[in-house]
C-alpha cells in the first residue's frame, strides 16, 4: 500500500523546488552583468613597450637632430588616454642610418636639450654630449642612453625605454 503524503510535505517540496529555480534564474541573470563589469579589467591592453610611430623619415635632415615626443595610448579599465612616456633625439646620419637617444640625462634625470648645432647639453649640471651621445664634458657617468629605432613604410619608429640614472653601467628599468 502506498503511503499518503500530506499536503504540507508537497508544499515543502514545491517551495524548495521554487527556491532552487529562482536561485538558478538569478544566477543566470548575473552572468552578463558580471561579465560586462570584469571584461575591461581582464582585457589585454596595448603595452607602451612596443615601437612608437614618431614621424615620417622624409622629415629628417642629415646631421640635424630632431626631438620627438614618445606617447602611447593607455587603457585603464574603461578610460582611454594618451600618456607621454618621454622624448627622444632622432638623428639621421649622412649614410642614411638613424639613431635615437633618450632625452633623460644619465647623471641626474634632467631633460637634455640641443646646446649647439653639434652638441646636446644638460642644463642641470652642465654635462655636454656629442651628437652620437658621447659625454664630452660634465659629471655624466656615461653617454646618453640609446633607444631602438627602425623605419617601417617610411615612418620612423622608436622603442621607449627607461634607464637607471646616476650609474656608470646602463641598466634598463
């Protein structure tokens, strides 16, 4: 003989089933919301470690330094902005080859400017550098720091890098 179930037992089972069904529906509804919130945080963003397009090669004149700004698009969750990473001196030699030097003085981190037609200078402690970056005067412990440069489709690309200041050895940081 079958056991009879009371209406209160059936109601309890139905309540439990309705609770599980409601919890499952609520969990499914939160998946797109959580996904839209977390996607910007988990998405891979472009790094500033790559090459930066700075100017057209035809803009360069042989043996005339050209100061360029190194900037990159930064993505911070939902915000996109342009960040200035630094600057470089780009020089086209008579043989057509290019060099790029960081504008940060290896001595104390001041900004190196063009002092004369043939030299760069640091205004902080009077360090002087030749166009190839060699230290010729002053307290700079090493030459100007070189940056990787290349030409692609007529555009000059420079790879930004930072170096430890105040040391004789060049150390990228």
